[in-house]
C-alpha cells in the first residue's frame, strides 16, 4: 500500500460530534534517510483520502445547513488549526490537541453552543524532533547518530583533539613537553587541538538541541505539507459541490452518451460481445464524472468493491479493468474536435457552477493558533497559500499601499491569527523592507499576540541559535516576537481602554512606544528600534496596529492541574532590589527544575485557556458576548477587570474596538489601517 503525504485521524470518539476534531500530521521522516521502525506509523494514501473526503463532506453539510436557515446566512463555517512548536513529540502534541478539542467541545457558554454546528478543529503536526528522542536509546542514541553523521574533516578534528588532550594528561608526556626546547611549539599544537576539539563538540551540542534541524523540518516539511493539506481540502470541497450538481447539467449527460458510443466502438469485438449496454454505460458515466470533476480519472474509484456495489456482472474483473483503462485513455485524448469541444464545455460549465456556489455563500474561514515555531509554520504557509496574482495585493515596486483580499483558493478565506509565544523576529510587527511576513499578517481579520518577557526558550535558546543564522547586525534586531512586553508603567488590564472610550486611536508609533523587548534596557521601546534601523513609514502600513497584545509576564492564576493554588504561571516574582541578571538566573533554575514553564504555560492557566480558545473559535466579539449578555461595552469592562486581577496587560487594537464595540464597517476600518 502506498504511503500518504498526510495522515488524518479523528480526535472524537462520537460518531457525529457537533464540533468535529481531527489530528493531521505530516508523514515526512525525522531524518531524510527515513525513520526507524519504532517511529511514526502512518496511514495509507487510501485511508488518508477517505478521511480527507470525510472532512470535506462534514464541512459541506455544515454549509448546506447554514444556507438552508435564512437567519444564519451572515455566519461563517470555520476551521480552527493549531500548530505546535519545536521539540514536541507526537504523543505530547496529540495530547495538547486533544486538550484544546475537549475544552471547546465541553465549553458550556451559550455562544460556543450556538456556533458548534459551524465549527471544526484540526490539530496539525509537522515532524518535530525531541531533545531526548522518540526512539529507544534516547540521548545516547542521539549522540551516536550525531557522531556517525559528522563529516570526515570534523571527525578527524574531534579524534585528533581527543588524542592530543588525552596525551597531555599523561605525566610522562607532560614532563617531556615542558622540558623540551620546543616547548612553545608543543603548547601551540596542544592549544590548536583543544580549540578544534571544543569547536566540534559545540557543533554536536548545537545539533543535539534540535533547533536548527527542527527549523529545517518546519520550512521544508511542515509548511509545504500544511499547504498541500489545505489545497487538497479545497479541491475535495469543490468536488463535493460538483458531485451535487453534476447530474443536473444536461451537457454532461450529452457527453456521457457520446462517450459511451465512443468507447463501445473502440472495444475489440470479443469484449463488445461480452459486455452489455447497461454495464458499459455505467462504467463510461463514472469515467466522465471523474474526469469532469478533476480533469483526471481516479482509478481507485474503480476497485473491486465498486464492481459489486454497482452490480456489474456481465464481465470478469480483468475485462472490467481493460475497459476502464481504455475509457481513461479515450476521455483524455483530443482526437476529435467535436468531442473535445463538448468535453471542455462540460468541464467549464461544472467549474462555473462551483464558482457560483461560493459567490452565493460565505467562504469557509481558516483560523490559526501558532505556538513557538508553529507561528513560523503558520505565517509562511499563509505566504504560500496567498494568491500572488490578486490585483489588490500587487501594488507597485515602490509602494506598500496594498490591501490584499482575505480569500484563498476557491473555498476558503482567512479569519483569525493567534500567535502564542511566537518564535519569529520582532521585525514581524515593524514597518520596513525587512518585514518579510507583512503580506501574511495583512490577510487576517483579527490578530492576537500572547507574549512573555521572561520566555527563556526564546530569550536564551532561540536568540542564541538565531545569532548564527538570522541576518541581524545588532542585538536588538535578533530578539523574538514572543518576548515583546508592554511597559509596566501602564498598569494591568486593558491599558488603553480609556483612550479608546474617548475615540482616541493608537497610531503605529504609539503602539510601538508602548512595547519593549530588551529586559536590560526598559527605556528602549520598539519605536526606538523602528526609528533607528527602519525609519518611519508614516501611515502606509500599520502592521503593529493590527494586533491585540496580551503581555502575560506577571500572569497569576490557578492552573488546570487538580487542587492547584493561585500562583505565577509563566514567571517568578522579581524582588525590588534584584538585578535583572540575578532574576534570570533564578528563573532559569526554576525552569530547569520543572517548577515553571515560561514558554508553554499559557496552555496551563485557566484564564488564558478561556481567552485563547474563545478568541480562536468565537472571535473578539463572540468572546465578549460569552462574558456578558448585557452589552459588549460592559463585557469589555469586565474583561479589563479580570485581566487586571490576573496581572495581564492588554493593548487592545483600535480596530477591535471600532468593529466589535462601536459596530463600524470591518472592511472600511481594515482599508484605513493598511492603506494611507
């Protein structure tokens, strides 16, 4: 059986859940040579295709249910994707996705229950490698593999260094080296050997950290396979529509008649005598329908089970396969002008029917939750998925005044983007030529950033690792977006709420002025970095203003663990007298001992779970409705109080206030923000 690019499994034990949930994973191996037998076992291509079609069928049924109810025509069917970060095992990733799915499936709020029939959750896993290893042998096996994979020169340097250092430890050799007239030459040789030894050891340690290897997998496996899954799902959805209307198109029925006659004349006399008219017509009709949907005949539709289902009994299996192969060749050949024109006209008519379907209905929204390196996967997948020839996103070579469409493919559009401790550069929210993700971020209706000043995985591991590969000439530009924080002098809660109530918009510069990323230079804001290295772009592209920021550095709450107490979830309390360096040493020790999770603690806090998941599945307006039934303004005040009580700082996007509180036109606000 052939392997699939993607494996698809259900997260639900129910037969027909209100909110379907799926676990989708790339089948790319951890190493390019292929995984060991103990590694992931993937489903076959046929099983993956069946599950993909099941997802498309569920979405199509949700669409039809929504359209048949006139009150729901303004609502969207939505898919929420979750994408994990680096150093995540398959078991841990699936457990996290199951946790998200169980949370939203059991959420008792009225808003979630009302939208349940319009939602779907998909957790996507790309082939990440864990520090300790997924296979038996763990760290030892990893170190052995690292040594085996060493290039010959590096291996010779390592062995030479080991021999040189080992010999220098022997008393006789040491005495000889010190008393020898060539002492300085011996010392230089020993120093060179030690440098080479520790250089190769450093390379092995960097490999063992798996960061660079996971970065490669995210770029070359995670992103393309996620794009391919969405493309295949788009195709499957369109085929669902074509399947619904194909019987009603008279031109296709005419094509079936001509094609049956064409195939009959092409059969050898022996087969003509064996097959009856009804069975031949059945086979030819199926070939025509398959070709009109995809411009290719899916031979897997004509397996043995299909014969029994369709009660073809006049011929043997071998004869049946011969007829199918002949019909497949004939349908694709342009040998007759009249038949060719009829075939192309039928295909175009069916394609136009599918296009009309989406013009009359809202497209399916795609929302993404990207954690850590998963944010990199999301944003780069969006870059690939975007229609690069869309006129509204082309602009000119010297202009950034573009407002790209939210639509993608034939069936989808972009909804919300949640970046949780994202392992992407801070340039992502700065205006300038270096911001390679700005086109991706512009395409979402809503964008949220959950960050933490003390995130050690980003501040230490990621920043140090990216020092080698990220093209930044200064320390400030090398920081990661997940470490962005809101200045403490603004207090907790929604720090700009009073300004918004007074209809005072926050400009791009004011947003950047409120944010900082360097814990050892609290006076330097992102505005300073913008001014120093990129200059000001006026109001041409307010990328930073698109986001609503949740600074969870001091977040205090109960965790989801049983009998948990009120505690700091993502950091330790910093003493007033304590220097920053001492604080980070203490935080590192607490993190190493497993007492605190500075990078993934967002998923453990009770309040942050509610905020993240309801924002993803309901949007900001729906989230506010779930907090208060009175009105959204009072719900916003309540949210401000709750964030203040839990020591979370929020910088609310002006667009969110204008659209979801004041009821302004979404498209107009979006154009004003992205285009001067």
